[in-house]
């Protein structure tokens, strides 16, 4: 198992039309920290990860994971196969 932390932070921000600055202000960090998180250059503390999840009203596992998230095209292909059954 890798120690790398994967995230969907930029996806959640884009879906909500939220800037890095707005997210940073809502969780009490510098906007650069959000950029570092999105690029995988920094792993958040548990407290910060929970604050971010709260902003988006999702479980922390929806944003951060130890395994890479499947791509959107993989998810859509899987969904299409499941609905054809």
C-alpha cells in the first residue's frame, strides 16, 4: 500500500464554482495550501480534511482516499454496463 493520498478536491471545487481563495477562507488556511492539496504536494491533517468535507457536505472519503479514484470515463463506462444488465 502506498502512502500517497489521492483527492478530488479540484473536482468538488469546480462543480460548486468555488475558488481556491473561497475554500481556503471557509476552512481557515492560505489559498496556496488548497493548491498544494490539489496537486498532491501536501497531505491535510485529519481536522483540515474533515473541515473540507464539511464545506462540500460529503464524507471525507468522497474527497480523499489512499487509492486512486477511477477516472470519470471509467465510472461512466461501468455505469453503462450495469444499466445494460
